[in-house]
DNA sequence: CAGCTGATTGTTTTG
DNA sequence: CAAAACAATCAGCTG
C-alpha cells in the first residue's frame, strides 16, 4: 500500500514540511530505477569498509533518548514513524538551551568522526595511490604504521553566548 | 526466512 | 552554493 499517498488533511501543526522527506526515501537505498544512476551509488558500490559513517546529529542523539521515553510511556508504539513524528515536533518545541546538551554531544561525535576520517583518509589516499600505481597485481600489505605527515588541525574557539 | 520501508531533522557529501 | 543522501531505530509487511 505504498500508493496510499493521500496525505489527508494534514492534521494541524506544520504543513509545509515534506520537502526532502519523500525524495530521500524514494531513491535512496535500493535502486528501483535501473535507469537512474545516483552518483552515490558508485561510492556505495565500493562501500569502503573503513569509511566512517556520518556522525549522528543532535536530533538523532535526542531521538535515541526520546525513543526510550516515548516507548516507556507508549509501550504500544509500533514503529519508528510514531516516535519520529513526535520527536520532530518536540524537537522544534525545545529551546536551544535544552538542545544544547544534545548538540554538544553531536559535536563530540563529529570530533570523533573527524578523527576517524583522517585515518580513513590516509588509507583511502594510499588505496587510491595503490590503485593508480598498481593496476593489477597482488597487493596485500596490511600493516598499520603511522607516519604523521599531514593532519588538519582545527582550533576550537570558545565563545559562550547565552541569551534567553 | 530475510530484508526493506517508513518518519524525524541535522550533518556530511558531492556536483 | 545547493540539492541529495544518509545517519538510527523497530516493527510490520512483502517476496
């Protein structure tokens, strides 16, 4: 029943939000359209085992916790959609201050991701170099040795601004 | 039996 | 710069 696209009368609250939602869903995972060739598909095809996944956003961090709360009070909840919607509205209702801890957590995750990305980048760079250099042949050299060479350092400026 | 879908927003990614 | 994709989760449905 996916054809049931009838959105009926949009209950209440926001109504203009369905922009990237349907799109992303339509052609994201699973290639239904053989003609369509999403660019990412190629990258996915490779699916680098070392490529770190994207860091969860503050919303996701909040979502994880929210799910527990939501399910705790709504054990009858069935799918993720219910929580998603509820969380979405709640998230919007939350003040930045309340989101702050979640945002901070997300920022931390991003930092970790950044670190992983550097390591992955090095590997990737080496892999590409190897690919270009050696077209065919048996590679196989799996040893990790660090050689600090190029690293991107980011400075963190602490500026606290609190306003209510 | 096994795997995808759906829904939320935010960050990452690529063009 | 902007649009697209994907990040987690979980239960339900489909092949």
